């Protein structure tokens, strides 16, 4: 098996999901409810948030869906919103706020540099917007380490559709069977499977438990920091 490309999910994979995204989720919910804190908490709970732990459930709306899908759900719940308008507001908030709140799971520069030096093509496929992804990656000076960055709005479809994987492979001139997909949630794994990647990797820095990921992913790691060791063991 020859692996030539690694496609990473962003949130929960390269960035700690809960540290990065819970402040943003709270802000967006308050915007959707026009400042009604009680209703905002109801929105968050409908999206998979547990108030006691301030965490989001695996596979839930907030964990797995893109900005437009969140806006569609919330606009239906609250009423009085045009979905596209709310989606734009949420996306703008996420794009601006994500740069400030982003917490990487590891030092991204040396991590990605090592993988590039090993000859791998690298990409990011996220349910966030492309602008949100590039903004967060630029903050940590690692955008140039990547051959490909795609958001839900980049024109390649949304997870778990295989389009972002196909676009990554086409851009890097590799076959899907020469790539792996790395993510923290079932929709990342399904994206890779639907595209026919060599194998899928689940990581525990997002919203899923080991047991949940072991049910769907080929390999489960504590963090992306273990990717090099995994690839070495399989070569």
C-alpha cells in the first residue's frame, strides 16, 4: 500500500473542537435568537450541546453539519429569519471569531512540515467555510504547507459526499486509493469511505469517543500527532 496524500478534517482534528468552537456556537446561537439567552440554550441543545459539560455530541448538528445546515435548522426553530441571511451572518461570525479562538491540537508548523518532508501531499476538507479555514490556518502560518483547502462552500459538495476528496486527489495528481482521510466524526470517515480512500483514521480531539470511532474508522488515534507512526507501521 502506497500512501501519497493525507486529507485532514479541520475542527476536532487539527484544532481542538470544544476549546475552539463552543465560544463561537454560543455567540451564533445568541445572534439567531436576537439576544434571548434562554432560547439560545434551547437552540444549542437541539444542536447536540450538553449544558452540564459544555460539550457537543458526536454526529450532532453542531458537530457534523455545515454553516448553512445549522442556519436552516435554527431559522426553522426560531422563525423570522431568511435562511441565507442567517447563514451569512453565522459564517461571518465563525470566520472572524475562529481566528481568535482557534486552539491547535499540536504545534501545526513542525507537524505539517514533517509530513511534507516525508513526501505526502496534504489537504484540509472542512464543514466550515473556506474563508474560515484559511483564516485559522493563516494565523498559525501553515497555509503554505497545504496543497488543498476546501470548505462546504468551495464547490466540491459537503460531507459525507466524496467531492472534497476527489478534488484533493485531482489537485495533487493522486488516486483516492493513495490517500487517507483523517477526522474526528463519522461524517469524516464516511466521506473517505465514499471516495474510496486507502483507509480512514479517527482522532479523539473532537466530539467522538473511541468506541464511536472504532465502529466506523479503520484506525483510531488519540491525536493526529500519531499519524507518522501509524503510516510507518503500515509501510
